[in-house]
């Protein structure tokens, strides 16, 4: 994987790879094996993700990490979705190439902030088109980016619409609504937007 990813600007650390884009986004790939002590039953997959620094306003994990792991990624996915046999991978490493290529292609959907700030309806369709999803809900990520850009009115509109949609959703999650509402209140985003 290191030889395959180096021309694309990825740097390697142990089983992971990071690529820092000029705009602040970080692309991450890492390899995992499940049940590695038993090659007969072991499973293998490639994790791919995009780290959005502004999302830490909501997640409160870290800021400006030296290295991004899969757990820090705001947008995540795995290739293949059903795992591979560790034995087959060990016998033929070239079989990874199409999965790495698919991962790189999926990441191109998140090269720019415009892709991340897109309408939630587009983001909701991603799982059916590309195997990536927002680990932190896209409207929350968009709100955090707007806050970082000092667009308080836009952030307030985005989060208020999100909370309103959560409250009328068919399968409501009261705990999530409460946590998001408390966060928005703490960020002073639930006041009137003046529009």
C-alpha cells in the first residue's frame, strides 16, 4: 500500500496513511485485520476517512492532531464492505489494488469544503452511491465550519433546521436531540437568527 499511495501524497505510520490537503482537510487510510492470530479465519479490510478539523467544535476530541487515525475521521468507510479473507490477501497482495483505488476515488468526493458543506439530502444519498458516511452528522459538521468561518447566523440557521428535522422525524432519538440542543445552547445558536 505504501508504494501505491505515496504518489498521491500519503505518508505512512505503522498501518496507517495520512494526506494533508492545503485547505486543512486530512485524508486517512489504514489497514486492519480481524482475528489475525488465525489466518484461516482472519478477516481483512481497508478503512478510509476524511478528518474535518472544525468538527472538533462539536466532538471536543483534539485540535490539529499530528496524526489522524480512523477514530478521528468525520467521514468514514471501509473497503470491501464485507471484509476479505486474510489468507487470500496474504497469498495475493495485488488483490488489494482495486479496493485502494475505490477508496481513493471515494475520497475525491471530499477534497473540498464545498463537498462537505453540500445539502444534507446529497449527504444522505452517499451510502447508496459511495461507501462513505458522516460519522458526525453532516448538519453538525456544516454548523461547526460556519462557526469557524464566523458565520454565526448561518450556523444558527443550520442547527435550528437540523434540530427541527430531528423533532419531527419518524424514528426520533430523544437523547441525540437533547445532546445537540444542549451543545447549540452552549454555542449560543438557539437564539433568533434575525431572519
